C-alpha cells in the first residue's frame, strides 16, 4: 500500500531547538509516512545539519512570513513584527502551488509563527506544532486572533499542558507532545577530560554551560552577572551558540540589516563591555555553534538556562541524558518538566544573585548535584523520548489521515 504523504514546512534556517525538533519529528514520521520537508536555503545551518543526517530537505530562497507574537518575540509596536507579518501576503501563491504540486495528505507547520498558513489549508488536513508560549493576557486581541488562526488547523500540538491551557482552543484537535530526542545521540561516549580537550576547555575547572549565544531572551547577561560574583571560585561559564553578531550586507541593504539587528547588536556590545569591565574574560569561554552537543554536555558539570521571559528549554532535558542537572528561571511553563529540588533548581527570573548562589551550591554539594542529575535523566526518559512524545502525535495524525 502506498504511504500517505506529509508535507513539512519550517520557518528558519538557524540550527536552534525548533530545528533540532524538526529533525526528530521528521525521522519519527517517515517510519510510517512519505515525508517532504521545505526549509530556508539561508542561513544554511539547518539545511546542512539535515543533509548530514542523511535527509533530503527541499529549500526555498526567501524569508518566510511569520507572526512573531509570542513570549520573547515582537510586540505589535515593533517594526520587525510588521516586517515579518506582511511578507506572508506575497507568499500565498507560492505555497498554494507547492501544495497543488505535491498533493500531500497532511501539511505540518513547525511553529506557531506560521499560524497564518491555516488560511491556505482549507482543502487539506493540517497540523501546527506550537513551540512558543503566549505573551501577556491570553484574552488580548492579538492572542485571540492567533487562537482563531490555530483553530483552523485539524490538529494543534503543544509542548506542555500549560501552553495548551493558555491558548484555549475550541475547534482543533489538541495534542500534548513534549520535545523529544534520541537518547543514543546524547549519551557519553568519551571521558569528561577528553571532551574538554576537544573543545579547548580546562577540565580542572567547574564548567557551567549556557546554550543560546547572544540571544537576549536566553539571558546570557544574567548568567554573566552571576559568574562575575563567582570569579574567584574556579568556575568557568561555557557559552555555546551564536556569539559573533555582524552585518554581512553593504550599502542600502547593510543599513536595513543593521536596523533589523540593532537590538541584538546593542545587546552583544553590552555583553562584551560587561565582560571587559568586570575583568571576567578568563571566566568565560565562547565555543560558538556546536552541531555535536553530546561532547559539550560531557565537558560540563551542569546547565544554566536563565531565560528572561517564558521560553522552551530543550537543553535542560538533553543534558539530562548524562545525569546532569539544570538551574533554570522559574516560569510556570517549565514547571511540568523541571521541578525545583527534584531534577534541577529554579530561581527567580533575572535574579543573578540567586542564580550565583544556586551555581555555588551545586558546585560545593556533589551529592545534591548527582541526585538532581539522576532525577533529570529519569524526567528525560519519561517525558522526552519518542516512545512517549510521538505516540500522541501519531495517534492524532492517524485519526485524520488514516
């Protein structure tokens, strides 16, 4: 019997948490369905990653229209919101042609920012995977508009019950499907010392990992303030992710790019100035974008995730595979997967003093660190494996396309 066809659409070429999740979802779906996946050609990080894993993504050479209204995203007063949103108007014809040519049984969009595409799917079954937490009051006008767009999908998948409850859908079939991973890809295969050597790190220091680069939402500034209080404690902060923010275009395009990136450029300058001003250069190690996070997790002793607004925290369970804990901002959206004192420590958002105290506590208390790490592994195995997470998603898809 011919397999039913699933068309996947992804919105960003960056290799972030959503891109990694796209990979695992694709792998799970292709066990039962024929999968065609479209990703941006630029930047090429995600495309290259998928190809390296033996997959064959199709590409489109433009910025996909997005509604970037979510916790940590853009407000309606931001020019960037309208810059991204208005692009969608010009892209209806392109995606209608793709759907007509590929004739999928199901279209799968991999982010809430693509909820506008539900307008295109009147004649085909569809899924939107919501990976974002809603901002502010769930009953605000913009949140109600996005809820209406989401309700046009056949299925809407959420990472947590909290996110689903906040959205409050009325029509779409709701699924809770936490992010998941292949445990074998994150298990330790070399010693901590060897991992440190590969990354150019000092294995004799207590290595605290931060994943997210110079993204203001991820809270590197909070992490640096905490480390500045601990610079005499033989603790080093390892920063993975984009750490060099630059302008690649010239002339008028360069001016436009600089305008779009002004917030992150300012944030990057502030980060560099803070490091220099507080004399903590020796306490920080930037390692850039890493496609092999297994080695990074092996080299480090714990993870901090000091997000400044509610956000999803994939690294928190990835490092759990190696029995290591996380220290994370205490927002309600993560409460289902990180429980304070059980598989990690939670601290008051933006409170760098509380974060510093938590880091020092786990450095000095090996038994507590090991106990939290073991529990974090249990949480990862319970909630973040394909056996648990994909099961509900596949049940839902089976219901609507058989």
